């Protein structure tokens, strides 16, 4: 069935308006809305319909408790040094243009917040806001069974994108967060995950604080002519 122009515009708007926001209002999100988002997102494709995603939805006390545990570890240098990511999210050796893009978005955010280069205390504090889910009322933790291989991680990315787009379609915003993965040894037992699961990432979800300066950050995207080749 051919979509109407209005349907196409609605889908495009949900995708292009998605941004990683870093300040949320405390306004609760109804459980039925969260269920709807996850149900829609579960239509993501996966190799031979394996559906490798597992989701832990944290609100209320469970969210507060996990945040407190992880933030305490993060703020203690000796304890933090004992925690390491379970998988390499970023390249072990950076090169251009990726390192340039990484640096730019980092300094663009710090500039908005008035954080100067070398201000390690404020950088630490800002990064630590990850562990409060940027004050969002909903925190999501995503795991995958350790037996699953690289193809299932590709499937997982499509599932995560579906969640973020479905949230936008309902007036909600998100921030996917790899920052949580360093503390997987704290998080997995706290959320009741089995030892056979690996933490993929976390995500903040809620209503955007439109008055927060950090939410004015607009990241750049390369043009199609820079990343695509059309072969005829």
C-alpha cells in the first residue's frame, strides 16, 4: 500500500527530530506508553527472527537505587578504576574523520555548558549525569545473551533505533548511553539479569526539558554525496 504524503512526512519527522537529549523533566511516562513503544520497536528485523533483545525498564525506586550505586562507584577513583567495559564500543585506535567528529561534538556540548578545556571537575560532573539518566523518569537497560554473535548486535541497533523513533512519535525524547557499560558488574545483578547476559547499553527516556541549554545542541551530519556511491 502506497503511503500518503502525510504518512511519509510523519515518519520522516520522527526520524529527523530524534536527538540525544541530556536534560529531562520529571513528568512520569505512563506504563502503557512504554509498552506501546516496545511493542512497536519489536518489529525490528533480526536474522531468522532471533529477536536477541532483552529490556529492563527502570522507574521509581529501582531507577534511583541503580543510579546511586553506579554514581558512587563512578565518583570513587579507586573503585571506578576496577570497572571496565565488557566490549569495545569505540575503536582502540582513533583516526580521522572519526576522532574529529568525536572531539567536535564533545567541545560543542561543553561550550554550551560553559565548561572550559582542562576543567576536569566539571567534565567529571557532566559525564556523571549519565548515571542519573539525565533526570529522565525512565531508564532502560538493554542486554543480549553472550552466545549471540555480531549479526545479532546489528539487529539490536535496529531495535534501539525503533525505540527512539517510536518515542519521538509520542512526543518523548531519548538518549542512548554507552556510558553505563563500564559498570556492567554493578548493573547486571541489580536489574536481575543472568550471568549469561551482556550489557549492550542504557537509555534515558522522558519529556525533554526545553529550557536546558544542553538540549539546544544540534549535531552535524555528512551529506549523502560524502558517504554514498551510486553505481549504475
